[in-house]
C-alpha cells in the first residue's frame, strides 16, 4: 500500500500534536470533522485486519479538495472500520448525508414495482438511462486494504456467481489481465470498460494497487446488465440501456441484484449490511443502497445557459461528461444524475437520509 500501517505503533513514539495532519487548506468532510481530540482518541486503534486511522484519512490528507467542491476525504478498509473509527465516520456521515444521525436506521426498498412512472422519458433528449450500486462481500477487506489473495478470491467468487445467471442475465466475464485487444476495443466502444484509476483520490486510498490483477468486467449477452469486479468496491452492479425507459432499467437492476445476492448467500458469502448504515461500501458517500441513477441527455441550448450550473445545484444534480467523471461531453451532450442518494432531482428513499422532522 502507498501508506503502510505496519509502522503505526512506531508513530506512537511521537505525540498526537506532532503527528496530526495539517488540514488548514482542506475542503473535505474528513477535514471538517477531524479534530485533534478525535485524532488522539483513535490514532492507536486498528481494525482486526489492521486498518488504522491514518489509513482512513490519508486520501483526504493528500487531496485537499476544490474550494467549491467538498469531497469526502476518507475511506473504510473493512466492515469494522465504521465501528472502530465511528468517532470520525459518524460526523462525516451526518454531514455528508444531510443530518443522518448515529441512532438512525436505514430502510432498504428495492421492490421495482414501487417505482411509479419513469418509463416515458422523452427520447428526443434522453440518449440512455442507467442505475448502479456497489456491494461488498462480508469477511473480506475492502479495496483500499485487501490483499492480493483477497482480491483474487473476490474475482473467483464473482465469476462463479455471475456465470450461474440465466435468461436475460446470462453473460460472460472478461478479466482485465488477459483481455484481448479486440475485446478491449469493443468494450471501450460500448462505454463499458473501466481503466486503471487516474484520480488522485483513488490512488492515494490504495485502490489501484497491483493493477490490473483480480479486476474484470462481466456483462449479459444483451449488454444491458454489467458488473465491475474489484474497482472501487468488490462489485459495482449496473443496469443500462438506450433511451429513456428508466422503469425497465430499474426493474432489471433489482431483479439482477437480488439474484446475485441470493447466489452469494447460498454459498455462505453474504454482503456487508447493518441496520444503521445499510449496505457497507468503501466510501461513506455510497452507504445505504449505494444507489445512483442517471441519464445521458442532449440539451444543446440549456447547457450554454449562464446559470445552468446554478440550476443543477438547486436540483441536487451533477453534470458529467459522456465519457464519465472528469470527461467532456459531446457538444450539447452530458450526463445528468442525482447526487448520491438522489435520483432525477428527487430524494431516493433508500439513501442515508434522516427521518422527517415537523
């Protein structure tokens, strides 16, 4: 790892004041929450697998953030991280998820029949629709901290589970390490392939170690249901298709995700979950269902409007290029998606959100 915790006890030869990071120029949730007192309380603790407070915060220390864009600034290395370091994670989660308190309980509803509407988004503007989430396999360290053996075990478990899917979900797995040039070109053309992370946030967290060992992509024959293996999370499950039928995209997403979880459970490998956080993932921003929904839209005139970014902020939407995060879209094209826990500008009831107050 870029920041090994093997010398954590050696750090204790120095005072907390001497080891406390300089966060004076930082704009992320970790820097906002981490005080010297919290650092003193947690600096000598570690999870059963050896993840430490400095491992949790390193990505946020190395990446101060943008003056106008607040990043999260911390990651979990395993399921226990959220409990061992709750003194830091709880205020980060509460700040990031609009007041979600340590006593709140998460409710998950992935019954696609409860989704009303969404099957008639105007094809004149909507190019494609997609829904995605992440899942973590219980008992195995998360990508910032997992060993090569753990990562390869995740890949093995995913291949076995995904290859047992049938019907509309039947498909094939493509490991990044042995992918042919033709397969790579096709997956790039389909906008399916994820590449080695270049984001400093991901690199500093340790997620890019040993690339591309143990990573791969699986998709069904119709190329409407995908699973990324060992990217930012153990699994990234994605449902997508051309056009604006978000209801059908969500139906396939729920059906496929349920079948995958059932297969893992039947083999003694459930997903990380608890009644407070919901599904446990690497980044605190994705806790809950980890659900994100979005559409690629053509808005050649609106995107030139001077107050376009202000409109998106009010609607709690994010603007993305058609090539993904950090990419520029085609002229007049872009990706509009809800912020974590939001869909189409509406709050997703599955997100980590506080109960209503009256």
